[in-house]
């Protein structure tokens, strides 16, 4: 890693980001445009910036630095976690995490970051707004309305106010979805139409899948995409005594994994291939959650095949394996 003058490790949170330089040590900046510019002024040329993939938080900073021609690497947070555990570290603070990420970048050949397009960046911000503000608040409001209805508390004013709040949030979410649709139409409307032809895959999941996979160009096959989402099984066996249950890896994009799991409920009813998989696993005496994970895996494979072939979903289609 001697080709870089200095390596910086970033630990990013909602309000601030901690920086640890291999030569300059620790510093902290605000996680906003002003903080980005302040850090950039102190950044030596030909430096490497390493940060964890922290879903929404790291995107803005990575995009900003990339556009300023700074070499950026976004690494898997689980890899960093295992690196810290290997060092038997007893202290965990934002400072120590930034230092560990810096050391991780010094030792390992980290992948370089490829910037998102302006459309992709705006879509991610809209998803963040919809998830963090609108959907969470709407769920909380719906629960309160349900409580009012079940308990029968005589407060018509509170009940009507909650109804108005829910109606407002529904309108806001619909507006964000329309904006997302208008942005996707500029680039990959065809893929969105193809993916939503799959029974069980909704607009939001299809859109997010296109966004994260960059129109399915980041992956060569469906297995790679399954691994990225984190629904591939991990085997825990050692010698004759250790026979642990197989679990999904959960090393990947949690947001997309959750969306696909929710889609699997509907796919079990309306998607023939998914329904067959679900019934086969349940009939063997396996758990329903395991069957739903298998359905999620099948949805990824169907999505990948349809996006690559350019053909809409066909229930009667049977793939022919090469001889």
C-alpha cells in the first residue's frame, strides 16, 4: 500500500464522522457539506480514504470525495468487524473504529469505489427519506389508530387527528414513489416493467434492486447477487461434535434482503415456481421461515434471468440446462 501518501479510515455516524490518518492521527468533522469541505482542505494529495458501507450514511461522503478526484474505498463492515476481533481489541469507540479501518486499508488490497450516477444518488436519498421519515411514522400512526379502535377510548378528536396524519403520510409516500418512477424512466424503465411482471415483486423492490445492482451490470450471475443480498446458507460443521444449523449469511444488503423477504409472502400465493418451492420445503417438515428464505432466493434468480434476457415473466417457461 506504499503507493498512497497517507491512508485514512472513516467511522461515519448520523451527525459526525471520525477520521484516523496513518500519519496525522485522529480528527472529527460534521457529517454535512461544510464538514466534507473542511476535511478536503486538510487531505493530502494521492491519499486513500477507506470507509465502511453503512447504507445511507456513507453514500454522500463517498460521492463527494469521488467527484473531487479522491481515491475512495467502501469495504464490507463485517470484514472490518472480523479484523477488529482478530486483533482482540478491548476498546470500541468511534476513534478506535476509525483507526481499525485505517489499519485494515493499510494491510489489505481494498476495492476502489465506483461513483453512482446523479439519478442513482437522488433515488437513494428518496429511499432514505421514505424509510426514515414517512414509512416509520405511518406505521406508528396506524398502530395508534388500531389501539384507539380496539380500546374504544372515547376521544373523537384524537382519532380524527391520527386519521388525518395517516392520510398526509400516505400522500407523501405516494409522491416520493412517483418521483422515483419519473427518475427511473430516464434510465431503466424497461427493466422496471420486466421485473414487476414477476408475481410477488412490487414496484419498490424492483426499483431498489435495479438501483443497487446498477441495472444488473455489477453481477455476472444470480449466485453472486444472492451472496450480495446475504441469503446464501452457511454450513457450521467441524469434526464429529459440531453440527450446527445452517443459517443464511446475512452478509450483504440488509434493505434488499428485507424487501425480498416481504415479497416472498405474496410470491407463495401467486408465483407458481415459488409456491412449489415453499410447499416442497414445508411438506418435508422444515420451518416456514426457511421456506420463505428459499422463495426469496428464487425471486432473485427469476429477477436476474428476466433482467438479462429482456423477456417478461412466463409461468410456463422451463429453463434448459446445457448438456
